[in-house]
């Protein structure tokens, strides 16, 4: 079996779906977590393929970019959809999450980090974030209503479910998702987190805001 | 053979790599171009899976999200890399382009559209866009130097080459890429555009700014 090393910060965010896939598949990996501010990141940044993490190292071969890593592992472990059409939908859903994270969500994270006032952050949430989140939630809810299996694609779990569910957890930890208001999304999260290997990891993993 | 219909606006942008893949593979498709302002988009928007285009329709089955479409076609037509590792790198490169388009590039397009002054746009270009572009160009150039084949992944063309090359064309048409300053990138574009089926399409296609 190849030796897998996954390098990221001590956050869930862009690396967590890959960690979950390892646990789901029962495949051991080294979960390398860079600590902010201790100088490690500055030392390794230029040695990464794209100057960023996560990076997955497989016997020395490196893959940069989170979705590429997730798709690679999902394909290898059998969670990428059963047909090219299912895979395309899993891909499309992940990119929808990505678009949502890249702009409406990131804007808030950045605003908080640069020290905007509570009022400014709140305005950003109401005007920029909420419409983006609602449009995205509507899409995911509609897919769940249509697909019937309780998962987003086909009749079993795919990387798309994992990406969406982890995104919900991050939103919830930042008071941006109230599970009781979105029963379909909450049910998806419960279903995914009820899978024994995932449940075990979710209970054991480091508790981080992002 | 399935019936393919690709719906987008009358732009290259997020749909053009899919169009090029059809031409490269010699597979016929219907190239549906929505005209801005004639009311068509407002009529069909809510009928698309994610409220957006491009959408690829294959005998009635729809795929939303541009990269999902491109990857689906590339896999089907044999341009998605020869191994899972090559595919992961093609994926990673596409997502790097996507990140670059989603923020530094989009910021400029939006600034122009909302009527910012030339001075404001120019400031945005110098402070936000140029550092993002240079970091992205450095990554792509380094990949080309390392890979040796003249293509980005493995020894033949993949969807990653097509996505990068089309992005260069869009930048050039908006005075944001000067081919003579980036010989490695210019060489990649020449190599891709020299492939007869692509050359023929590039010469014949509608000339649009984006």
C-alpha cells in the first residue's frame, strides 16, 4: 500500500474531506498539521507545487489543490460515483461549494481577520453572504429532494456529500447555519456522520473553528 | 452517438474549453449561444440545474458547472490524462486557473462593468490582479519547464492545456497578457492552437472579448 501524507494547517476547511475519505476507506495516512506562526509554513511554502496547502504526498508524488486531492482519493477508494454521469454531478456539486466558499464565505473570514467592526461584518453577512448561501442551500436541497436516496448523487455516499456536509459544519461553527431551519441539509449531515468510520473520526478529530 | 447540446452566452469564457474538446474529438454538438438582453436568459435561468450556464445536455441528461462539463468530455474523449496521477494534475491545474479567474480576474471585469473610472480599474489591476497573475503564471511556467513535453501534463494534450490556453487568450484580448513577455506560455498556446482540429475552430469561431 502506498504511503500517504496529507499536509495542511490545523483546520478542517479544505483538507477535511480528504481526511474523512481516508477514515471512510480505512486507509492509514499521516495527518501533518502546520501550526500557524511557528515558522514552519514559511519554510515549506516555496517547496509546495503551487505555494499552498493542502498537498497530498503519495510515495513522493505530490498533488496540490484540495478538490483534485479529494477527487483522486474518492476515485481510488470508490466514492466518486458509479458512472461518468454520477461523477460529473459529484464534480459539479463540489464546484458549487467551492464557488460559494471562494467569495461569499471568504469575504467574511477576511473581514473578521482584518479587524472590521461587528457592524461591518454583520452588513457583509446580510448583503453579500446570506443571498449567496440561500441560493446554494436551495440548489443542494433541490438535489436531495430529487435524488431520494438521502445522498446527493446516486444511491450511496460520494465525495460530494462529504464536501457539502463539512461545509455545513464550518458554517455552523461560525453561526452561519442553523440546522433546525434546513431539515433536508441537517438530515444529510446526520446520515453522513452516522457512518461508523466517519462517526468515530468526527468524534475524535481536533475541534477547530474552520 | 449521443446528442450533445452546450448552452452558454455568446462568449468563450467558461464554455470554450468544452467547445474545443468537441472539435478536437470530432464530435458534433449544438453550440447554443444565449444573446444578452433579448430575454432568453431570464426565461431559461430557473430551468437550469444551478441557475447558471454553461450547461451540457446529453440526450436530456444535464451537467451544470464548467469544470465538471470539461472533465466529463475530456474523460469521454481521452484527454483527461493517461493515469489517475495525470488526471489529478490536470484537475489541480484547472482549479488553479479557476481560483485565479474567480477573484483577481473577475474583480476587474466587475469593476469595468459597474463603470469604475479608468484610474480605479488601473489601480485594481496593479494592486490586485498583477500579483495574482504573476503567481499563477509562475506556477504554469514551472510546470512546463519540468514536464518537458511542451504540454502541462504527461506527453500529450489534456483539458488542462486547453483551459490554460483559453485563459491566456481571454487575458490577451483584455490587454492583461503580452505573449512576448512569457515565451513558455506563448509556446504552449502555439502548440495547442497548431493542432489542426483546434486551429480550424479557433480561426472560425465568433470573435468575442471574453
